[in-house]
C-alpha cells in the first residue's frame, strides 16, 4: 500500500531564510518612514522580519496539526530531503479517507491564504505595516511559489503537501501548483496596489476554488 504521507515543512526553508535576510530587507524597510527618533534600528527591523517569517512557518505547521487533531490522525516527525537539502516533515498516517487527507494536506495553505487576506485588508495596506507583518507575508508568498515549483516539476519528497492534495482530489498536481501560484502572484501584486479590486477578488476566487475541490 502506498504511503500518503504529507510534507509539511516548507520546502527550502534554509533558502527562504537566506533570501528573506537579504532581498527581503528592502521590502522590510519599505513604507511610511517614521520619525528618525522612534524608528527601530536596521538590525531590529531585520530581526522582526525574520521573526515574521518563522511565525509564518509556525502558523502553516499549526494548521496541519489542528487538522490532524480534528480527525484524530496522530502526527509524526520524519527526516526527508529535497535535492540534498535535509529537513524535517510533520507527517500523518497513510490510508486516510480522501477528504480528510485533502483537508490535512491543504490546511497549511488555507491558513496562509487567510493570513494574507488579513494582512492585505484595505483599511491598513501592507506597506504601512511593520517588518514583522511583512516577514509573515513574504514567507507565505515564497512558500506558495516554492510549492508551486515542486508541483509543476512533480519533484521533492513524496510527503509534499501538493502531492497529498492532488492525490486526494484526483487532480493533476500541476493544476494544484497553478492554484497556489495564482493567488501568490495576485497577493504580491496587491501588496503594491492595495486599491486593486480585480486582483483582490481574483485571488479570493482562486483561494475559495481550492477549498471547493474537497467535493471532488
Ligand atoms: Zn504544509
């Protein structure tokens, strides 16, 4: 019998953190400058940005664990590797009914999608928020993009979220990659264009569509 494990630790976390600490800094610093006196130091802003990224990861994992608990699926830890980069995955038992498998595998992305809607809410645009919020948001976007890449190439550990979603919904994994990439791209656009209604509703539409796949 095949093991329907699921990967839950986002794929290239090491690379993500390296990326966020360099390229992300510019983004962390964007926004309305505060008066010089109460502006945190550059080091503090970077630390807050990285803490936001780590919180994004914790929220993604927590969502899987909540879904595991809701279905009484006992999670476990497993060492896996992605093209030579070792990391740990939180796994759940194989052989769950498809809708449970689908929910557990999707939960991390559902959580990210909800966070992004909150972070992009029009009354307080992301650019006016601090580096912590930008760190969470950047983690969410990069994680979706990394997973979409893995899904398009159908590569990476067998435990990856996109494979669990694809198998349980009987949809080609590349479509799952597209369903992740589209809102990530739209949300990145929205962070620079908070007034864009078409982008907001297109993104929400795809996110809802991904949840609706559960009826398949
Ligand atoms: Zn996950």
